[in-house]
């Protein structure tokens, strides 16, 4: 009888240890099964962009957001990570208006990030510097010529008031930006977004749609004549 009293605690302790080990093993197996599979877009991967609108040193201000669009798919293997037509954004970091004495304006823009197919954002690095046309050289020649004549001498101060050109970053300007560091993407989320993208298809501009419809109508009309 006493022997049974001795073995009962030992058996209970062994059962508790075995149960704890099984539970920990089950939790670990669940964690391994549900851990996301990641793929990496390497640092310095090029992303081809175009500006969506014109910016000028005459009107731009530091802090203005600058929109871009991606012009070519960026792929990892057979999957599209950044689709053509995706949004990208930059910011105006410095503006120098045109000034007297023929000094040109200047405009500096930093490209910051792009939207992935999954909807997440990836950081980009690129800078765009635009400068207007200066007139100092022409002014120097003109002032020298005018200063050599008695009649032209009073016109020299007027030339000093002339300003240089504004700096402009025109719409549809091509710019190449680069991923700023490695970008990890959930493979399952990317595959899901890929299926939706293929089903939906890439975005088409209204001009493209009108051109397709016009071509179909023309073909139908030619077929009727034949």
C-alpha cells in the first residue's frame, strides 16, 4: 500500500513532463508551418520612372510632393514586384527662384518611395537637379558693347535688372531611381496580388481604350464594305 503512495507522485510528474514536451513540440510545429516565406528585392534594383506633371522653380515650394509613375515592370523571378503604372513619390528639397543679373533658377527633388504590387511601400534613392538658363555671359558681352558707346551707357543698369530663366522639370521626364536597401516581400501576399493583377489586367489610359475601340469600328466598317 505504501509502495503505491510512493509511485503515484512519480507517475504524475512524468506525465506532466511528457505533456509539456508534447505541447511545446506542437506549438513549435505550428509556428514553423505558419511562418511567412519571404523573398528579397536586392538593394540598388533600378526602377524606371516618368514625371506625371511639370514642376517649375517659379511656383514650387520646399516640401511639395512630386508624383511619378513606373514605366516598366520590376520582377523577382516570374513574379511582378512593382508593376508598370505603379505610383512613386518624391519631394521638393530646394528651390532657388531666378534672380536679377541674369541668374537662373534651380530646383532639387528627392525621390522617396514606390508602391509595390502588394500595396506596401519601398524606399527609393535618387535626386533630380534642374537649372534654368542663365544670362550672365550674354549680359557681360552686351554691357561691354553698350558701355563702349556714349549712347548705350545709360542702358547698362537696365540689363542688370534682367533675370535668368526658371528651372523646370517637365512632365514625362525619364528618371531612374534605385531601391534603397534590400526589400523583403511576403511571397504568399505577392502571389495573391499577382493573381488579382493578372485577372484585372494593367491599367490602360483613356487614349488607349479609345484607340482600340476606333480600330475595332474601322475593321467592322471595312468588313461591311467587302
